[in-house]
């Protein structure tokens, strides 16, 4: 028996429902392959947009470094911000064009970064102002007990807030000396460094602590239908359960198969379908997958299955695909009821938009524009 989870509906069920509706409307069956093709085309287009998700990427800011490599799965950058030591919030940076950056220049400038840009190949984030200085700028308020410490009563009230960062002396006899912070004691607002300065740091000396981290919020594509039907077999280890088992799958990227359908082709589970909600690479070529819904019995080692990508999109849109198929069939037959099903499709696509990402409405707009032009069909 085929079961489904929210957001995942078997294409065969949709085709069957569309076929019943068409017969009720005295429209002959279009054939299984035609309806499946229509459903898959609309579903994949919808999922192509809805599978764009946002993620945060953190990397340490490095003094004098102008450009930072983006994550490999980055599609577009939505936000860039900097976190400074001792602060609990991020400083948002202003987007800038590459041409403006080239004209204004950014090399060897100090101070907090204020603008960012993408390189021409869209693979790197660059800064107009390089953070070779900035972060915390302070003034010592007491004579340190030895050459390993700096005291400033204005520093953070959080222990270890600056551990691992670089402190630079910018005035006085020790100007220009840099050390790595090995400990910060919030009770005494005292910084301890990993190796001694040339002498104890006096009161009234200026210093700087370099910025902490860079955060890039970017859109990435999830499982973008890279998985063609792949034959696999259940492994003996790890011991199979109804929700977790090993498959001999080729790709070793964690969660590469997340969202894929597993359809058993042999054994007691033959014909059973489930969906991978996570997968972890273990000893090659085995991937340990977790599935939902869980199977009614444990699979057996050597049971065979087919793994292929299945869209992970709102369930309401899956059901609206039936109206989409019926609309296409009625439209092709010149039946005036086509508009009714187009309206239903529009309404359900709108509900999916509200539940997930607004750009999903582009699917309906494309159908509307190609079939009816721009008259009277706005959400």
C-alpha cells in the first residue's frame, strides 16, 4: 500500500484523480503518459522555485583580506553582515557594484567594512574597506599587572568574549605590537595574550581588536532533480529498521538524496514507496538513509529498490496539479469549463505561495500569460 506524507503525493494518484474528473466531464482519457508529462512539467517548474532555500554561512574575517569565497551551493547573496567582538548583533553591509568598488578603490584601507560586492564570476564576496583594523577600539583604563595583560573597564561583561582574536597596540611605547588573546576575564575586564608584549601596557594606551566573523545569507538550491532513477540494494549494516537502513548509493555528499523517493522492487516490500528525509555517508559505497513514512516491516539485506528525486513542495500545490491537468485537457478540447479549473489552479497556487515562498506564483502567471494574456488574472 502506498502512503504519503504532507508535501509528498504520488504522481500515480494525481493522474488517477485527473482521469476520474475528465471522465465525469465526458472528456475521454488523455492517456497515462500525457497526463504524467503535464504533471511532471508543472511540478518541476514549481519545485525549481520553491526549493530555493536560504542559509547562513559564517567565516572568520581575516585582516587585509579583500575577498571571501562563497559556498559552493550559493545561487544568490541576500545579505552580508559582520559580527564584531563583544557585540550580540550583526552590522549589515551595503551592497555595491564591482565597478563602483574598482573606481573607489579598497586596497589597504582600514576601518569597518561598509559595503560589499560580488566578483564578475559571482563566486566571491569583496569588501570596499578591508578590515585590517576596526572591531573594538579601546583605551586602557589601568596599568596592567604584567606584559601579558591589558585592562579596560569598558570591555564586555561576557567571559571569553575575545578569545582567539588579535589585539593590536596603536599608541604609546608598544605601538604596532600584536598578540593573540588567550583569555578574557569579564570580572576584571582583563585581556590576557598568548605571549608577552615588550613591556607592561600602561593606562591611557589605545588598542584595537580585529573583527570577529562574516555572515553571508544566501539562497541555495536543495535537491534540484539531479538524481535520475538509480538502482540500489539494502545493506546488511547498519541493521535495517523500518525508518533507517543502508543503501549502496554512489554520491557521498551528506543529504544529497534528501527528498528522494525510494520504491522497492523486490522482497516483501515490493511496490512500497517512502521518502528520504536525511542521509549520511558512512563507509563507501553505503549511505545510511532515514525515511518517512516508516515502512510497515524492516527491509531485508539485498532487497532492491529504485531511488529518484521527488519534489518536496507544499501538498496543496500537488492537488492543484489535478486542476492544472484538467484545465489543459478542457482548453485543448475548447470546453468553456477550462476557465473554472484555471481559477481553481490559481487559488490553490496562491495558497501554496502564502504558505511557502511568494515566487511560486510565477508558475501560475506563466500559465496565465501563455494561455490568456495579462487580462484580469492577477492574484
